[in-house]
């Protein structure tokens, strides 16, 4: 997980490209379904740690999942027409 942020000024073309990619992603499942699946994946990962042992990157993994969850929650709000 990259802990530094790099503010960029995206062009309209870049924003449209991002929007198309998000649209493709959401064409297979809703934002809510993606969010639920992410928690299922993370839960399975946590359960597997019993067998795998110590995971020094667990904190980074958690925050990566948390950021993905926040992304899909924001997408859900956008889809309902709510402001961010």
C-alpha cells in the first residue's frame, strides 16, 4: 500500500477513462455486492492466518481493504445521486 499521496490534476479525458473503468467493474455487480465480497475476502484472509502464522503486513492489508470499502460506499452514494 502506498502511504504517500500525490495530488494530481486529472484531465477530462483521464476522468472519463476512470469512469469507464468503474462502469465496467460495476456492470458485473453492484457497488454493494462488491463491498460485501471484499469483506468476505478479507474475512477469509484473517481466518487463513491461523494456519499461515504471523502476517507483518496485516495492518497495511486492512487499510487497503478499508480504502476499497470506502470507494465502493462512495460509488453507492453517487449512484443514489447523493453528494460526497
